[in-house]
C-alpha cells in the first residue's frame, strides 16, 4: 500500500496536507486543484505503470455524470474515470473528457463513449446520436440495450451482514443514499437497501429505525447520524453498513463528536474502498470495488462491439465485477487486524 509520504511526493505537497485532505479536514484551506492532485496521486499509486506506445488510433469520450467538484467528494467515480483513462491510453486511444455541466451535444468525432454513472433516457438518447458504440459503468443498462459494467452489490451486501452477525453484532443499521441524474429526470435509490432489508428480515433483525438516508455526501451522513445520536445513544445500532466512503467519514466524525467510540461502541463497514478508507482514523473496514478493472473492462467492451455482431445486430452484455472485504480497524472482531491488501 502506498504511504502518505509516497502520495505527498507524487502530488508535490507536504505530508501534513495529504493527511488532512484524505481525512476530509474542512478546516484546511486548500484549493480544489491541490485536493485533486492528492486524490489522483493516491489512486494512481495503486496502478501498475505500463509503457505507452506513441501511436494512437480512435478517440474515446469519457462522460462523467458528476462535476469535477462532486468527483472530489466521492472518489469512487474519480477512480473509475482514472481506470477508463489508463486502459484507453494502454489501448492507444485518444481521450476526450466531459463532466456534468458540459453539454452532451458537444460530444463529436469519437469512435466510442464510456459513460460513468447514471443517466436519464433523454441523456442516453443524446449520447447515442454521438456514437452507437456506448458502454455504461456503474449503471445497469442491459434492459436499455447497452453494454454495461457493474459491481456485485448483492453478494457483497450479504457478506457484510454475515460478517457483522458472525462477530456478535446484531443491532445492524445502514446509511444509504438517494441521488438523481444531472438533468434531474431520473431518481436512483440504493439497490443495496433492498438486499439489506430482505437479508435481515429473514434473520428477524431488521429495524427500519436503523436505516438512515442521505445523498452520498460526507455532510449529509454527518447530519443524520449526529441527529440520531442526539435523540438516543442507547438505541443506536452497534454496527453500520455505509454505502460509500464519503458517508463513512461523515459517520465517523459524527460518532466521535458525540463520544461514541469506533469500533468499541459501533462497528462500521464502508463500501468502495477508495483512497480515504486507508487513511482515516480508525482505518475503514471496507468492501473493495475494483474500480480500475471496471474501467478497463468498459474500454475493452468498446473494442469488442465491432466484432460482436450477429444477424440481429449487437447483443448487449452486462459484466459484473466481484468485490472483496478488506479488514481494517473499524469493526470490533476481537482479533488482530491484518489488512488484506
């Protein structure tokens, strides 16, 4: 694992600055450009460097449903974008980038599009007009007739719940989220909640009072957990499954500010395992999503489209990428922690 010193050297900033940025220290006065350099350095150090050929062929558009600012607050999408970009460069594609706020009608002269995140039908139609060679990442578009790469939400959620129960933690809560496409036409609820609810109901452990819903940001998670703890610490869950790392950091801060210890009082498992999961205190036990592989598979699907035609045209594919649980310090297991990565 890369150290904070490694990240500081790559980003050209101090070790203290890296530590505070990775812990989402809002009191630190630092530009978004510096934050971006630090986050990208942290993610990049997880990749194996490969030589690139000086020759390039077609151009690929990377379309992100987030703005650059939002991407810094949810590193999951930044790391997917970096995975797409690196694989595209390895395959000698030129790359054009588009963020939320950039008009989709501006996409032109590309041989394919990798769309990262969730998009409304109207947005998909605009991208189709720019290129039929269209692959989505983190959005199940199989029923819409498009190739997609997604992560295994079902098995990973069940594995976290089983992990809690095996460690004697049965008052289990979830911090989930709701979000919208950038044009506000599509509302997206968290599929993991349905898995969470069904699994715990079968164990007679589900309590709707232990479900907290935010908007996938650190601040929303801080607010809802802070309010819940002020209402009652006694009835608060002794285990939390959190849908992304940013919300996990917000929950950690709210728990700390209310005198609740992690993992002694509340155990916590996050989802995604971006760079911040390793460096917050305590470090987060997390479901690791292989974002670099998701990005790489998406680029490879673009290359396959031209060779995957039958008599009825292209047959869409959905690739599901597996996850694994990385044990760190935020779950009370009674065992020494040996980080798996």
